C-alpha cells in the first residue's frame, strides 16, 4: 500500500472517530426548565438551569455570600412578565429580565437586569439594573437536592416566586393592578350585543363590589343559559351574601336539580352546603 493511501485511510478513520464522539449525548448536569403561570390578565414565565447539591455545601461555599449569582446554573435566569407588575411596591414594566441575586445568611438581594445576553454572572453591570429588592431566607427542615423555582400562593392579583435549594427557601411577591382594567373591560363589554353577564357578576362577587348589580347580572346570565347550574349557584351565593336566605335556597335547590340531572356531584354538594348554611 502506498504511503499516500495509508495516510488517507488514517485520516478517514480519525474523521469517523471524531464524528462518533461528537454524536454522544450525555444528560445535562444542570438541566434547563421553563415554568409558565397564568397570572392576572396575562402570564409570568421563568427559564433557568437546575444544578444539584451532589453532597456539596451550597450557600456560603459553592454559592458565596455577598457575590452576584446567576440564580441557577449556566446562563442567567430569565423572568418574563406579560404585563406591568410591581415588586416590593416598585413598578416593573412588561418584558423579560435577567434575575440575578446576591445571597446572604440573613438577607438576599434580588436584581432584575435589562441585560439578557450575559453568560452566568460574567459581564454583569449594575448600570443595567432595572430594580433591586431584598428578601429574607428561611431554613427548611429537609434538603432539596435540585435547585427549584416555583409559583405559589396565587390570588387574582398576586403570586409568590419561590426558590428552594438545599435547606434554604427564599422568595418574593409579584403584584398586578388589574381592577381598573377589569372594570373598564366590563363597562365596555356591557355596551355590546353579547354582554358579559356571568364574568361581570363573578368579578363583582369575588371582589366585594356592588352585590345588587352582581345579582342583576347573575339573573341575566341564568336567563341566557337556563341549564347552567354553575351560574344559578353563583346567583344563590350572591343572594345569600345579600341576606336573602329564602331566595338563595330557592336558587340553590334549582341549581342542585340541574347538577343532578347533568351528573355533577361537586355542584350537588356545593348546593347542599349552601342550603344548610342558609337555614
């Protein structure tokens, strides 16, 4: 075999070996996760990488106190708000931000940064901060092996963002001012041909607004959908809150019969409970 042929074969085998190696896929050491949460009138999403403890001492060692942390692994954690919100009473415009943090034994500082391009905390510059706020960490009586972020304690206009890793839990509350938007939407909707009676009555009842108006809208919703036992149950709840026990019982009994006919035991039980409380 000619030397040139041997060299060609060697090069071909090297290329094949290199290709084979490049095709090996390994599990990510810190897998990426995106969590999405419907919130207020839009949503919040968080994308972050999840390192694990692996027998290491985390806060104060692997993650030093007093230093800017990417709040996870790999690229900095990203948080995206679908509408204007507030954190610690400070306004945060709709949009996406990097979520950095500075852990401490007794206090954490969170940072929303406008810089979305950096890798980890490298290149972090406080001139690009949108907002800083503090939170108190808590020790939990068990260990979370893999860094975890989640949404908790959600209401119509607030939700907690919680971080858990090793034996530490820390978080902050996000709030949205939706009342003026919803009220304007209801007012506009009532001008149209298809009036949002059910949604309007529900919002008024849930938020302690004009209950007489809520009852009028609930009654109209029941007229429009006479088989909708859930709407008649809403009407019964409004009547009970207004002090009309007789009317509430009548509406609940009617709702219960419809729920039984449509085989919904949950609403049968809800109506029984309402009737018992009204007697």
